[in-house]
């Protein structure tokens, strides 16, 4: 099994979402011996925000692209190749301002390309990244899986929708939640790891 780990926390080894991701990966490796892990750290190696050059390049057929446009699609092509090569994705998500980090949004923006990762059909859009399992490892200061703040989780509904749009419909969300709340913080990561059956 090839696992692609996406890191989007800038907190290095202190990151709860990365620790949760690591716990899930350890479980996957125990269940599937010989698994390999490719790490894409979006905090250290971010994709650029979408600029005019990217959009022009994406909408120009490959054979007609200028050298600048060929350069502009490079990040996107690499990110798509990484995801296509993986069997399983483990996406670490620090909960920032009720949603996902900009680096993760940028990764998704560059992954979403008509004719490559999704296409329009007479029956509507169809995702083309299929046959992969996704674990989303979310870390949040507060509690969003239940209770009064649940409606303000704009991270996991968005990710489920967006990943599904690309064809990634088999998504398990694990949470290290309440990391800023004294009564939850000591057990938050382990609880998230324990919630995942691989
Ligand atoms: C910029 C920023 C925004 C945050 N926004 C929220 C938030 O809206 N709700 C929340 O519960 N926690 C919020 N937090 C707390 C983080 O979700 C928490 O520290 C989490 O562990 C971050 O993930 P990481 O440990 O993987 O970096 C925020 C933290 C930062 C740095």
C-alpha cells in the first residue's frame, strides 16, 4: 500500500493533526506490512495561490503551452501525480478560523482540473481520482463533533464535499478535538487515533 501523508500544520512535531495522522499511519502500516509513506508537507513546501498564469496554463492544451505556462502547471501536475500514485491518503488538518488552512485550500485548488481530476458529463460532474481511501485527521482547539459549536465546523463538510467532487468518496474523519480545553487536551490525540478502524 502506498500512503500519501499531507501535512498542513506549521507546528512541526508539536502539531496535533500531524500526531493524529502519524497514529493512523502506524495503524495502517501494522495492518498492511510493506506499506510505504510519501510525505507532502504543505507548510514547508506550499503550492502558490492561484494566479492568472496558472489559470491560463490550465485552460491551454498541453501541446500549445508556452515555456512559462509549462512552468505554471508544474506544481499542479506534481500534486496530481502524487495523489494518483497513492492508494490511501492521510490528510492532516489544523482547524483554523472554523475552516482549513490556506495551504490546504491552495493544494485543493491546484488539484481540481477539468478533464484531469474531474470532468463534466451529461449527468453532472464526475470525479476522476477514484479507488482510494482517505483519512482526514482534524485537530481543533474546541469541540465540533457535537454540541453547540458543531454548526460552525466549515472544515469537514467542505473537505467531504470537495474530496467527493474529485472522486474521493471513501472518507473517514478522525478528530483530535478540544486541544485547548484542559479537560480534553491530554487525551485528544489518542481518542482520535482510537476512533479509527483500519
Ligand atoms: C490561526 C489559528 C486559528 C485557529 N482557529 C481555531 C478555531 O476557529 N477553532 C478552534 O477550535 N481552534 C482554533 N485554533 C486552534 C487549533 O485548531 C489547534 O491549535 C490545533 O491543534 C491546530 O492544529 P495543529 O496542532 O495540527 O497545528 C486555531 C489556531 C490557530 C493557530
